[in-house]
C-alpha cells in the first residue's frame, strides 16, 4: 500500500526528522513537502532527504499569500500523489496516534472498513510549563491535553483527513477533501470518523459553513487520535510566532491562541507506544550522509532566532505575558471568575 503524506512547511527544520520518522513508523511510504521562505535550513534538509529518496520536496507554487491552500489544490497533479493509494494531509506538528491492530495506518483503514475518507479528530496537547526548547522528540515532552471530547466550550472539534485514491476529488483541503456539492446523497463517498462511524451527512455536504472542518468529537477517537502539538515549548512558540508575523512593533499581542490550547486537564501518554521505533527510525535517517549535520544546522538556527527575538523588548514582554497566563482556557477562566474562584 502506497501512502503519501502531503504537507506545507516554513521554518520547521528542528522538527522535520521526528515527523518523517514517525510517519514512516505508522506506514507512510512517500512524502510531498511544499516549502516557502525558509531561513532555518528546512529547505536544505529537505533537499538532502530528497537526494536519499526519502521525500519529494518543491518550492510552494502559491502566487499569493495563501500558501497552504494554493499548494494543496495543485498537489493532485504531482506523480507522488497520483500514484498513491491513500493521501494523508497533515502538518508537522500533528501526529496520528492509532489505537488498533499494529498501530499503523493500514490497521486503521481495516478497522474503519476501508472507506474512501477517514477524518481524524484533533486532541490539542498543552505546553504545560515547558519553557526551554530541547532537541528531542516532541511526543515524549508533552503528555497533557484538554478533555478529549471538549475543547474550550466546543464539543465539535476539527479534523484532518486520510483520503483514498478513488475519492471523487475536486481538491485537497487542509482539513478534508472537497468534491462537488451537488452530489446526490446515494452517491456520497463512504466517509468515516476515527471510530469507523459514518461522519454526519451535514459535514460531507457542507450544510453549515462553520462546520466544514469539524464535527462532534464524542466517541470519534476509538481507533485513532490526531495529537496536535501546536504550542510545543515556550521557546519554540516564540520562534513560531515570529515566523507568522515578521513585524510586531507597536502591535498588541493576543494570547488567545496560546490560552485556548494550553489546557492541561487530561493526561494521555498512549502515543509513547511509538517512542522506541521512532527513535530507531530517526537514528537511521541521521545516519544518511549529510542529514545529521543539516539537522544540527536547523537546531542551531532555531536557537539563534530565539536569541535574536529575546533581545527585543516586545518579545521579552510577550514571553512574560505567556508565562503569566491563566492555566485555564478562556471560557473556564471566565466561569471561575464568576464563581469567585482563582482564574
């Protein structure tokens, strides 16, 4: 079975080898990376991995600023996508934690009854007080998340999707594939959640435009969970923040994204089942000529960017603000304040 992971990256160099190795462990056979405007060595590391036949990598073809959407729409023309039996569209901070069989994607597909699409529900893993960036697997550093079925006040949680080659594809989206909206219900593709259940028809047909990327999460992770490490360490979050906005001078910093995802109410270490094979696969990749050195370059540049940012008063203030945030997500903090409890 050929399974291609499709993703877009910018300045993810220190985290590439872990994500590639992890996906190889769970059954991904091919990778297509689109990259843009990298200053941390991401593009050089991907080029070296391409030389070794591990990945395919291309400059992002976007003509505007909507890099991810434009790249995903064009990706279907690439041979590595055309030749795939399944395409897994995910980001480098997302790890598919499979609970059935031998914990691989083929086992998940079998458990779900071989549908045309499997949409896997996010579980957001908190920073939980980890400040320093460490060059070791993210999946072993962050083991606390929100209540799996409720994120902030939402019981409908976003998904990412694994798409079979015969899906009547119009284009790949970041969260789900798209086809013509007027397909009759009897001809709708077979589409399951991460528990093998049919997803809501309203989700497939995009009846509610606010719900085209999510559906109710209760019970949706019986076979697999999509662990999302959107924050990682505080150090790396500050570097990520700079990547997304190169000039914050004279602008107020909104910490809502951080507070919503830094909910450490629930302990979940189930993904550690992959840790030993992950480390072995990372070691195999690093043993390829030039790969370990380029990974180290990425780590060095990541740390250098952090030092550069921390010389700025705005980032010193940002760090202090995040360190002082409530340990509760915004809605819970507001409720606690109404009840006279510490928020």
